[in-house]
C-alpha cells in the first residue's frame, strides 16, 4: 500500500497556552504533552522556562480542551501544529 503525503488536510484549531517572556529576546519553546496528557501537565515547567523564553503549550487534537476529530495520527497532529504556528504568526 502506498501512502501519499501530498494530501492537503485541514487542521483543527488547537487550544493552547502562551507563557510570555518579559525579555522578548529569548528563543521560543514549544512543549508537547504525551499520550493522555494535556497542556496543563506542563504548567509549572512552562512558568519557569518563561523567565527566559516565550513558551507555547498546545493541547493536541483529541486531548485536553482541543476539539476531537479524525484521523488521529501523527500526520494530522503535525498539520494541526503547523496550522497553529501559522495562525499565531
């Protein structure tokens, strides 16, 4: 079976938390939760990291406060993240 990676998917708008950094010069950090997790799992670590870096913590599709949708695979989750990055500029 041959899989096509050129298929265009619509991304799901992900719920996310932003931890701004007082110093805007830090390199942004994106933290992703694991299976059965959510963005809230990273709260204390994200707060500490945000002292020197802006931190973005999304809920992936079918997790936390993000919408549920099919398919549930890595390609779809990556498309959702790319869409979030584009939406945030």
